């Protein structure tokens, strides 16, 4: 039996849904344990490493793997999740110079301490952060941080999109998630999509349809557990505005060997 498989998770799928859809195509694995090594958010896509059978018993072996992403940041809009599937706050359309972004990303390369997203599975006092968040009790705890290493962070392209284009694309993304009706998952109420849809509806109704927002596309190679949602927020703050992860796609999982700042090679990947 194979030890693992690398799947391509789609936007809107949870890692569990992705794994179970693959299992359904392989009926011989109906009673075989599956576990994912490194989760992906519902709004993210890309490589998902699934362990099979006895390999699930040693999944800690896979917990420290490096990752490569391509992701984009929408500037001028922030959210409480750090991506489009959150309650948003607009700070205004603006154009940003690529050279300014390059300087900021260059300074982020290396060892860095990053806060966990408020909507994440990181536990505090035995409870996931996202539960603290939806209960409205984040003021009772300290958001933990994680030591990460950014091996490479490059801005590849700057594009401009109108308010109408952004609203159309975000609306489609939000609806890719199947409706959550399980009573045991009532907390958060279907990813809070009723309120999130209302926030984005206000976004399209504010300003004018032709308002232009800046979206920057990046590639990032980093250590395990580095959130692109957090990087999006930090880069936005460093620029002097808000930012959220507009798009996240995982390209590679493995072991990266850095040689110099922003340069190295993959020693092994799945």
C-alpha cells in the first residue's frame, strides 16, 4: 500500500472533504485511515499531503515540512479572518508602488515571529482560536505567536481591479463552500456567510463601481505553519493601509535548502 498521496485541493473544499472525495474514488481504502499533513484554509487551493494507513501513526514526521505558495493581497480592505471569507473593513482604494512593496518584502525575509490568525485552529486554554473569535471573547486571551522562517518572498506582479470586479470574484469564491447544516457545527453559523455576504454587499454599494484597488501577486517559500493570511495583513500594515489574502495557492511541500537571501533549492518535495 502506498504511504501517501498528494492531492490538489480546490477553493471551497475543506482538507477532510478533499481526502474523502479521493477515498470515494478508491473503494479498496474504505476502511483505511487517512490523515492530512498540513491543512489548507477553505479559501486556499493547491497541494495537500494525505497520509495513508500506518503512515498516519507517524504523521509528526511530516509536520515540519516547508511550503511554497503563490498568493495575492488586496490592499485597502481588511477582514477579521485575513482573507475574503471574513467580516471586512474598507480603508479605501489606492494605488501602491511596486518598489515600496519590494522593500517591505525584502525586510520580512529570515526568521520572524508571527501572530496566529484569529480564525485558526491554534488552541489557547484548550479551545481553538476561531472559537474564541466567534464567541467574541478574544479580549480574554493573548493571541499566541509562532516562530517562522521566510526563505523567499517576491512580488511578481501588480494589477488593478475595480470595485465591481472584486465583488464579483469574491462572491463566487464565498459560494464555493457547501452549506454547513450540521447542528454540532452551529457555532459560527455556516462560516458566518450571511453577515459576510452583507459586508461585501456594502462594499459594492460604497463608492463607485469603477473605484480601482491594487492587488499584488507574490511567491513565498517558508517554514511549516506560516500563514499567508498573516503575511497579507502585515504587508498591508507596513504599507500604511489594510490588506487581506485575496488568493492563496500552495505550490509545493518538502524540504527547502536556503543558500542566500531569496535563493535556494528544494532538497526534496512531494
